[in-house]
């Protein structure tokens, strides 16, 4: 088939079980950094808490909030 793909028709996709998964009300994110200095810097993000010498935890109410925190705390 080469680079071709096999897809369902819209009718087949809608006929089967599925739908969007339910999202959680809250998410817990924990980072384990390679150094205590990096963990300390990440802990300054609003809402972040030190959970150990190299561990920082953060609770988010949405996936977007979680991804934003990850971006700033890990400098990605």
C-alpha cells in the first residue's frame, strides 16, 4: 500500500462506540529534577510546591493549565 492509509467513513466512525473521554476535575503533575537548584527555580511558578529536595508538584484544573505549567517549569 505504500504511503496510503486505511480510514473509516464518517458513518462508520459515528456508528461505533466512542465519543470524547470524560476529563478529570483536577490533575496532579510531579516533576523530579536532576538537581535541587532546578527544582527550587520551578517551585517559584504560581501554585507549585516543593515535595522533596528535587521534586515539585502542581495541581491543575485543566489540561491547558497543566501544559502551561510544564512549559514554564521545565523551560521547554
